[in-house]
């Protein structure tokens, strides 16, 4: 990287740390870019931003389809703002198969929150990655923290088998559920329930108030059978109405209580340290795979071996070994 480029990244980092919203948006665009030259600049930028990051509470929010995640996050975010906080929302959308961009447009679905000067909403495409989080969500999160947002809410595509990807980059994992009976409880995978630090039954309004209370009681009983993910913290089940804005302060207070307990007991530092180590190895895996696919020896053999595997002439494990041999030979 040239000296001028390094100077430019330092200036951009300084602007981000001064809470310049335009600079933050520019920084995130650079971080999310897949161009190799932009990747090098993003790494330089992040080196400058890292010392200023880490000061937020990071909350991942997921839920079953139709639970109203965006409406909940808008109401939840507004409650944090009213309590004197600066809130960043990383709204991860499914990627368009054609253009690769976000297709739901969360910013347009959180109009009231997006108008608040203390809030920043950034929709990002998943880029086809698993877990309902964008490939560079971790780095975008650090940039938001450097810009003095002390609450970062990460909205995911939805509940799935790879939801551990979400829990692996936040301090607290909040699972949203609908008011219903035991059928929904049976349909939720045990592993996802085990990830939850807080369960919230949304849409507790109108005719659904009683159903929400019954659901909360059922989920509370179910959680007692699971092992806590964070030390001595016992996940609670709350009810709320995103539409009416009721119950949001109680959810926020639970999040604050979780942060205080996890920080005091050292769980928060341990969780972030483990997340950073896994992040490092994830980057190693990704770069190695990219180098493997670009390797001339691999590219020379891959077409033929794929064909043979498709025809059943070679086992996938044997073909993989042949490709690895080609990679190691030079």
C-alpha cells in the first residue's frame, strides 16, 4: 500500500471516530467490497479503528418467519435512543441471486428509527453466506463501535441450522417468537433455544395477549431443561408488542442486566476473546480455500475430476485427495 493510501485510510478512520455518518457509510462500503485492492485498504482502515471499538453491547436478534423482527428492532431501537444511547442496526437481508444486493430494504421498513440522529441503519446482503449474517458483519460492527454507537443490533434473515454464526459475533442472542401453542415449541430446534440469552414473545396485543402469556409460560418451562450458555445467567421469557411499543423497556433492562452481570463475572471478555480466535481461523480457512481454487494445478484438474465424480467413476474423497496433491506439488 502506498503512503498516500495509508494517509487516506487514517483520515477516513479519524472521520469515523468523530461520528461522521457519511464517513461511516463510506467505511462500511469499503469493508464490504470484494475487490482485492479495497480489501487491502479495509484492513488498513480496521487497524486504525480497532483501538476505538469494543464499547458497545452487541445484540443479535433472530426469529421465526412472520415474527416481526424489523418492527421489533425499530421499536426496541427507539427505546434505547430514549434512554440516551446511540444505536446502530445492521439489518442483514437475503441476497439477490441476480445482483447480489439486499432485496428487502430494511432501512425503508424502519422509517421512524432511521430519522433519529442517534440511530444508524445499514442493510447488508448476506452474499450467500450461511447463518443469516453478512460475510463482513463483524468488521462493520467494529466500525460502528468506533463511531461511538454504544448499542449494535444485528438482525438476521431468520432461524436456521447455521444460527450459531449470529451468536458467534454478538454478546447477547435474543430469540423472537410468536404467540402460539405447543406446536411451535416442538418446531423450534433445541440448539437454537440453547443459544438464546433472552426469549421474547412478540405481538402480545389485541386478542393475542392471553396466547402470548401462555406461550411465555411454556417457553419458560422449556428453558429450565436447558444448560445456560453464559455462566450463571438464566434466560428469561418476556412478552412485548412491537406495534404498540409495550414491553420494550423491560427487554432493554434485561439486556442491560445481562451486560452488567456478564461483564462483572468476566463472561463477556471470555466470549469476545473466543469469538476473535474463531474469527481468525475463519479468515485462515477462507484465504486458504481461495488460494486453493486459484492454484494452476488445481484448476487444471478440477473440471475432469468433477466430471468423474458426477459419473461415479471416482469417489469424492479420492478426487479431493488428487486435488490436494496437485496443490501441494508446487
